[in-house]
C-alpha cells in the first residue's frame, strides 16, 4: 500500500505546556529529546513508547462513531529506527501486530486488526542518532467533511488563566486551520494583561464585555454569536476560563470530527490542576435525584488502571463545559440553554441533546486541567446547585424525576445536623425560589438576581475561619459515609437531636478536625473544623447552637410543606414557560443586543 494516500487521524504529541510527561510517554526519560513540537531528536538506543493516555489510539471509539478505513502509522526519520506496533486487548494485554525498521518517510499499514482491540500503541527505538520530523496515526480514507471550530471562553476575573489559554489558542491556530474564531465573553473587570490585550486585537479574536450573567449567560452569548456569525463554523467549543490547556487537543478534536458519521457532542476529560495526573471526571451520569456521578473519578491516568477505563467508550449523560464541543447545527435546532446563571446549564443541555437524539461522548485522550472542586465550597454555589437541580427535574421530567419533598427534608436535616446553619438558610431559599412563578423570578435579569442573593447572604453570620497555625486545639475526626435511605435518615435525625441536647450535660470536648467536609454521621454532637483549601492552611469552625437548631428545624418543615403544596403547580407553569426561558429573543434582551 505504499502508493495509497494517507490522511491524519491522530498525531503523536510530546510532553509540553508543563504537563506531566508520563501522560504522553511511558518512560519519558528514555526519550529526553522528545519534547514540544516536532522535530524531535533521539540518540542511539533511546526509546519512545506510547501506551499512554494522550498517545494511544483508542480504536473502539473510532470504530463506533466514525467512518475510516485501514489504519497505519506514519513516520519520517533521517536515520534508521525500529518500530513495533501493539494491539491492546482488554483481557490479554498488548500483542505485537507489526514491526518495521528503516529510515525516511514510511507508513506501516495495519490491514486486519485483531478482534476486540481496544487501543493501538507503538514503541520507536533509534538505531543511531536520528531526527523524527513526522509521527502519527493515519487512515487510507478521506474525511467526510472539513470540521471548523469556533471557541467560546466565558470569563469572570480570571485574567492570568485566560491570558495563557488565549495565547495557546492563538499559537495553535497557525498549526490547526480548523480553529476559525475565538469568542471571549468577559463578565468581569476589563483586561489589563498586555499580551491578552494584544491577542484581543487579532481579527479572529472577538472580546465581548457584558454584565455578570454567570457561566450560563457567558456560554449562551458565545453560542449565539457562533450560530449567527456571517461565516458560521461546523462546531462550537465551550471552555472554562480557569483551565490549563494543551492546545493540541483542538487538532485532535478537528481530526475526529472530520470522520464522524453522526452529529456528536465531544467531551474533554478534566484532570486536576493540583494533582495533574488524576482524573476528576470523564463525563457525568445522572442519578435519579439529579445528582451527578463523575465517571472515572480519581483514577490516575498514568497507570494501567486509568488506561483500562477507556477500554470501551463510557456512556454519559452530559459533559461539563470546561471543554465540550457541540455541532452548531444542533445549537440551531434545539436552541440556547435556559437562564440558570451557573451550575447545571451543561447538564440541562446534555439532557436536551439526548432527547433530540444527539449523543455526548468523552473522546479518550482529550483533556484539560481544572482546579479541583473539592474545596470550591460557598453558600451561594450551594443555592444554585439545589435550585437548579429542582428546575432541571421540572424541565426534563423524562430524564430523571425531581427531588421530592421527603428527600429535601432529609437533605436539609443532614446539613442542619452538621451545624451549618447559614447553609440551611441558603437551601431553604433555593427551595422557596424554585417554586416561584418563573414569570416573576425570571423577569429580573441574572445580574440583579445574583447581586440580591449575595446581599441576602451578607445578612447571615458566617462561621469563623482560622489559619491552620491559629486554630483551636482539636482531635482528628473519622469520616463516616451517609446512608440516604429513609429509615437511616430518620434514625440519624432523632439520634442527632437527642445527643446534641444530652451533650450539654457533659463537659465541652475539643472540636473534631477534618481535611474535607464531613457528613453529619461523622460529626455527632461535636463541634468541628473543616479544611477550606487544598493547602490545608485554613479551617472553618462549625459550632452547635440549640436555638438555631430548633428555629431552622421548624422553618425547614414549613418550607418543605410549601414545596409539597406548590411543586406540581410550578411544574406545569415552568413547562409552559420553557421556550421563552431559553429563546434567542429572551437572551438578546438580556444581552442588550438588537433582534435580527
């Protein structure tokens, strides 16, 4: 097949952008000259091995969702190299299927892959000092289309992260012509970084400033701009502002989209910035109560266990918008997200795409790094988490049922028995607002509503925060999981109320200390300190208060009773108002831009 034309499907990429080399190469030290862009230099007997998260070719996802022909490995070297190609099976491990030695440009074609191959990998050894100028997976079938990408970045006062991401995208555009346009929706202070300002003046970078309408408002604006552009692209990529990006992921996406035989939303996995080989999520599945199950959570992606997670394409309900690619035709067909401000807009959109027959899949080896969510705790986020879960259940009743009143009662009590009184007030406000008539609550713009929420929270005392070196003397606590069954929640609530009262008859004990937020089952009647950040430098002290306990208990009963009486009526009202909540006309009014 030496005369057969070859088309790139996935380029081999070397460690770069200060990301862990073990995600790219099995043993990075055996190929120290393999860094950054091609060409790479290997000395005699140095070895490049690619059975890794970012360089294996996961054939199952290509076979399932694309139309390609024979697969080959293309190499160009100026001196002799030896290459061995392996097919990896889920049960058997790697099996050598091809071997080649030589120099110059050559394609090693793999005409018949063994059945049940889950990924292809190879090793390349330099016989003498050599320069590698081309290396990547190819097929003998031309792409179905030329994919073009617009990119939507929503930002709120994360300028250092954003400047780095925009610079990476601008540099990558010269290598990936599929990147057509970049939309930066700035909802915070005007930019001051000189490099960012310089990039903002490029003809393919559009910076739009608007009030803080939350992540939902920022992403919705970029989606609207993309689908109404004079020369629209085939796909729109949504990205967070607080990520670390290897921009070669855009090349990877464009190549895959060129061969897709169906409309797909492609998701990028999130690895943690703090532990950059650890997976946070490879897409989410929805629990019947609109909880999200983060697939692959805490797998180390430079281990065999991490790679084995992608032995098949995980089934997901949505991919978070830290990195998600959506066909622009799909956006035109199903519309923009509803005005949720933050938290849940990506879940809602994934549910709506699924209802329209559009799958969302995680593309293995497509990744961004994002700050861990373990310490992103604040009461205003708690508000949006619960309010939006209730709204999503109403908007998509066939995806999953909304949390019922009994669940809400148990949820609030589990937080109350952790002495988080401010949080309970926040949860009760979220429930109350979720059963308001949307024609009233959504008549006010997102900025005004959010500012009103923050002002309301300022009126509620916050628990005391201590620096680690100045916190009270404490004892290490033991985390205990929460059993969410009805009987277990009843037992926990009764026991919690009784022990809190009995504890007043005993000498005060030292507070417990936890590195993460504990469940009520771990707290008992004790005060406790919970760590606030990954560095362990700050702790919040939560103290029991019997007056607040009873006041909020009765308030919880009242709010949950109102929910029971009103949620069916609100379900009907939201269903009737749904299209207006997410229409272009409504969003244009919110953005303050003219109707077409």
